[in-house]
């Protein structure tokens, strides 16, 4: 990869991490509101949607990156 592409991908990962962290903060706020008894009849429809979207996207954005696959080494040639 070129340095420019590597820099771009690193900046993109950092941005996605920041977005993932904000989603986790939103989830914590919603959970805290529920724990404080602000929604005794359940979350409002809007908050339930926000919670669902935040949960799904946080899992995607916070998922660890897959390890790069290593090429298998060629088998050694048998000696005659």
C-alpha cells in the first residue's frame, strides 16, 4: 500500500472508532435512563429505534479487524 492509502485507511479506522465510542455512550445513556426509572412503560418508539440502530452499528464499528491472511508456505521439495 502506498503511504497515502495507509494514512487514509488509518484515519478512517480512527473515525469509525470515534463513532463507535459515541454509539456506546448513547447506549449507556439509554440504559441509565431505564435504570433510573424514566421509562417505566418501556422506551418510546424513537428511543427504541435509536437503541437498536446503535447496538447493531456499535457491533459493526467496534468489531476487531480480521487478521491479514498469510500465504501458506510452499511445501519443501523432498530430497532425492
